[in-house]
């Protein structure tokens, strides 16, 4: 099974695997901690069925916008059915080859997706291109790195090698793509690397 087939197959079961009543308010609180502005244009990279996007929409003002993209047609189709808010643009696409103009967004969330990228250095360069100067990227999980890697190891041969590196390794990869590292850390319940595209 290819990785794409794996995610297409997972789509219909994804929301049942999440406690959305707990997750959405938790994401909303985290957006405040992370300083997500109410009027920002935010890219949700690997948006899945749109749960981070839903939380972003609750946080953003009428001026805010979300660009939500995923490689899986089944994931995007479910997201579009669930969320009809006109502030979202849904795009089917591969994070390695983002196809919109550069300097287009204030912030990128790569939430629960980073280890699935076959060439994270290429994704980092694409994110750097798409961010406005001063914009930030969050590589983020709300479970521990150990849990992420245990899940992937046992989920399917399609994703068993998709292992999350320690935060300092992810930070080094982002620094190579000309990001400034603002934070790199992990705990028993989360993983966060925040990196900024420097302003000129
Ligand atoms: C574990 S799911 C997480 C979905 C969503 N971020 C969430 O937390 O609900 C990973 C998602 O990343 C997507 N994905 C994997 N590789 C991708 C790529 N190269 N480009 C864009 N999306 C990708 C998958 O299709 C899947 O929807």
C-alpha cells in the first residue's frame, strides 16, 4: 500500500480516533500561547479532515484566512463537507511542491504531519518560500515523540519508517533552510519546533 492509499483509507476513520471535544479547545488555548494573530493568513499543511482548521477559524477574526492543504483527496473531501466557512481555501496538493505564490502567509502549521514528509528539507524550503518575511512555522504534535513513533511503527508498512526526529534535529534542518529557530522542545505530551523566516 502506498502512503497516499494509506491516508485515503484512514480518512473515514480519522475523526473517530480523536477526542474532538477535548482537542478543539486545547488547540484554541495553544493558539493564544503561540501568539496567533486574529487577522492572520494561516497555512494548515497536511490538514487531514480539517480539525486544526476548525480550531483556527474559531480563533481568527472575519479578516483572518486559512489555506488548508492535504495530499489525500479523501481527507480533503471530508474536510470540505464538514467545514463550509468561506474564510478557508481547500487545496489538494503535496507539501513538497506548494503551488501558490511566495510570501503568501503569516504562519504555517505542520500539525501531526512532519514525519510523513519524504524530503523534509524540500518541504522546509517550500514553507520558507510561502511565508511572508517575519512569518513563523510550527512543527507540532500534541503527543510525545515516542507516542508518534510507536503509532507509526505499528500502523502500517506504508508509514512505519515515518519517524519524528528529536527537536534539535528538526531545528537544524530548518536552520539549513534559512529559518531562525525560536523554540525547539518536547515533553511527555507534546513536541514543538517554532521557526521564523527572518525579516530583511
Ligand atoms: C496523521 S494525519 C494528520 C491530519 C491533521 N493534521 C490532523 O492532525 O488532524 C497526516 C496528514 O498528512 C497528510 N500528508 C501526508 N503527506 C503529505 C504531503 N506530502 N503533503 C501534504 N499532506 C500530506 C495526510 O494525507 C494526512 O491527512
